[in-house]
């Protein structure tokens, strides 16, 4: 069936290091991908998005890479900070408003 | 520029009671979505609404759950005769509904429903 999943449920990184959070999707019709950050007790916060006609997009300290061949998405966070500690969700939509979320990866930043 | 507003933030109900969750979208947004999240899980789509119209309710349980987005006022997610399994965080999101940016959804802080 159609699904979006994450490889690692928990990721621990040292403050200052780079973080890479991975996501696999199975719906080949997906054409828009979003990364959300959710801190404890809060709603998901939009981080960065990418459309299927791109393979890389950069924001402030974050980069999203899309590999459509293997249906893989990753979020790279440069110089990880304690404030980056949260659960990160990848989400996808196939040209329609219904967004499918992955399980999430918990990022723990070690001071 | 207020974001998506949800109230109440926390709601406690006893089994059999009704729960009403409210969502005010961001200013200028005409599309509203409701999601449900269980602890340590991702968000599950429930329903997608535009003003006075339900566009997609494929994620809504067939019974006890309903949603509306009237011409005036907030969107309401209504759960009748709540059961303990309804305990979860319910998130609302909104999007502009324009040709390009409509797919980016912005989330509210959620309503945590606890059924005793």
C-alpha cells in the first residue's frame, strides 16, 4: 500500500555536528514532499519542502534531498543545536491536499 | 499575524459525552484539515474542508465523528459519545487555497482530548 516511513526512530547527535534524517516513500505518484518539526506539546512546524521536479533544496541550515529513483528523502541539518531537538516528520502528497505523514524520527542533541 | 488557532488546548470528557474542538485558520486561508495523533505516532489525516464544503472525509470514522467549516466562524470537529479510544491530540491545519501555495499546510497547537 501507499506509505511514508522513516528508517530511524531515534537519532542522537552531538551539538555542532550535522544531522541526517532519512525517509522512504512508496507512492510513486507523490510529487510534493514536506519536512515538519514537532516539539513536545506543540503542533508540527513547517521546515522545508521540495517538489518532485527538484532533487535538492536548501534553507537556513537545512537541506532536503530527493532521490526519486529509490523513493528516498532526507533532511540534513547543519551544525545541530539543542533547539533542534524534536520529532521530525516527512510528509508527502500526490498533487492533492491529503498529506500522508511518516512515523517520525526523534532527534536528540547532546550538549 | 496570528497562526492557526485551536481551542480548547486541553479537553477532558467522560465516556458518552460530546467533544467539540474548534479551529480558526490563518488569516486568508480557506482550506482546513483535521488530523489525529496518538502518542509516539505520526499524524493521521481525518478530513479536509473548504468553506461550507467537505472535500475529503476518507479518514473520518463513519460513526460519532463529524466536521464542519461554516461560512462564518471556526471549523468544528465534533465527537459524539466519546470513548477512551478517542483520547488523542487533534491537530488542525490550514492552507491558502491558491494555485501554488495551497499544498503547504500550517498547523495549530492542537487539542489534547482525554476521555475518562
